[in-house]
C-alpha cells in the first residue's frame, strides 16, 4: 500500500520543511511536504473526528510543573515517551489528551524517512482497518492548537508535533527524530513544538523506520504499522 505524504527532500533541511507541510490539508507536517503535513481542511474545520470522548477542540495546556508518561504499544514493541508540560504546554496537553482518550489506538505510522523521522498520528485517514491510502497524512482531530515556542534542541528520540507552514496549524500528527544529524535541518525551521523524549523503545522506533517505504518524494510506509494501544500514566 502506498501513502501520500510529505516528500523527502534531497537534503534534510528541505525534508524538515516538507515534513511540516505534508499535513497542511488536514493534519500537521512533521518534517514532510507542505501538501502532506499541514493540518487538513477537515482538521481545521472544527468538530471531532476521533473516538467518542476525545477532544473536539484544543484541550487545556499542560501545566509547566506537570509531566506524563505516554506508552505507544505496537506489534514491534512499546515506545515510552516522557511528555513534559514545561517544553510545550499546548502541544503536550493536546498529545496527552489524545493518547488518554484512545485517539491514537489503531492509528498508523504513515511516513518513514530513515535517518530522519517516523511520523504518525493521523486518526482521520490513518486508522486501521480503514486507512485511506490516498489521504493519510492529510488528516487531524478536527481542530488545531496554538503554537508553542521551541526552546530545546532536536535530537535522537525527540518527540514533536507536525504542522504546516501556517501558524497554529498542529493537530494530532507527531514525529520522532531518528538521528542527531536531523537536528540542524529541524532547527532551521524551529517550528515543530517539542513535547518530550523517548525514554524506552528507540529500538522499536528504529525497527519501524526500517520497514519498507515508497522512497522519495513521499516516503510513505508500504505496510503501515499501527499503534495498537496508547496509554498514559502520571508520576
């Protein structure tokens, strides 16, 4: 199966710009193409598109003193993320709320760029068993959130929101950085709100990144792996 998403540029700097753009139509672009990362029109239009009980508008920001552990379970193992309110209160509050309500359950990692990022979170078009291969990467939760400033550097294991080139365009899509070498490209744009860090399971992230993809320009996962269950715990 091929998924249309952001294109993989010839250089990581271009890749970063493209990742963000891929979601513009309905989701966010983590480093990807503007056409594929920007929040989709559906995501921006308002109204929830996730499971019952999930947010239908931007959730409250996470307090700067608050943190949460988000575990993304997959068939290849668990990815454990420490989400910290002081890093990006709007993005982190949103990510944790979506994980807690089941929004990410069954949602695939639709874009794989080896050495750069893996990207997922499109619960509008990327939820099994009804993945829309012509639209995945363009969807979101039915709303967007305010931008947060980026105050720490990107590095291997960084978890950040994908967005378009437009202000306040992040929705539900997120990406995980695969390599420290991606940092300069991402920092050049410095617009992807950093929510936290993978504390366990980077071997799982690497295994997902190694799965077959379509190659440039979309780097779409050919057999997208879903998150079987997202869970949240707090200290």
